[in-house]
């Protein structure tokens, strides 16, 4: 099992933006987790 510094639950607009901007200001390892796969019936554009 691997370790990470930051785990963001929810890859919607806020989770994705948080992961993106956090990656720009820190060298911490970030993981972004969502319950659905990419391009599914529940995502919006």
C-alpha cells in the first residue's frame, strides 16, 4: 500500500481545482479520488 500526503475526495470542479492549485504551490503527493470513472452518465460538461 502506498502513502500520500493529501487525499482529495471528489473529482468534481472543486476537487479538481483544489488538486490542481495545490499541486502548483507545494511538492506534496496528491491523490484525487472519485466514485465514478471518467466520462460517465453522472458527469456534466
